[in-house]
C-alpha cells in the first residue's frame, strides 16, 4: 500500500507521516508513506502512482484542483482516491486515525 500525504512544503506533514508509519508497524501493515509538497506531487505522479493521496487541511483550497488532476492517474487510468485530512487528526498528529482513513478510502475505491 502506498500513501502520499501532501502539504505546503512537504515539511509540516513529516511528523504525521512518522506517526502513521509507527501505527502501520504496530498493525503489521506493509505500507510506504511519503510526504511531499502538493505542487511537487503533480510532477511526481508522472512517474509513480499511489493507492491514496491525502491533503493537509491547510491546503483545502487546492482540493478541487488536485482531485481533478488525480482522476486518471491511478492504475488503468482510474482515479486515485483522495481526501483532505481531518484537521483535528492532522493538528494532533493522530497517525493511526489518518492511516485508518487512508485504508478505508482504498477499500471503498476497490468496491
């Protein structure tokens, strides 16, 4: 499972990513989780894909643009699941909660 967390400069989300990785290890999940600036993501997705992309709440104003961009970037030209991270989970660094939501988004997309 590959999860991308996007924020303004890819820095504010790095602590959250570490908390998510810690939760994944506790759960025995094989997960790759990265943080990246939203603008860099658009370039990066030309070469690599993710199972889910989650946007930091401080960039909610970019949600529509990013969702439109992701609509055909997944496997077989399908949309990559996308959501703005809950601001309380983000602000309180609730890595386990954000990981659980990412997994739920992936599962919903597989239906």
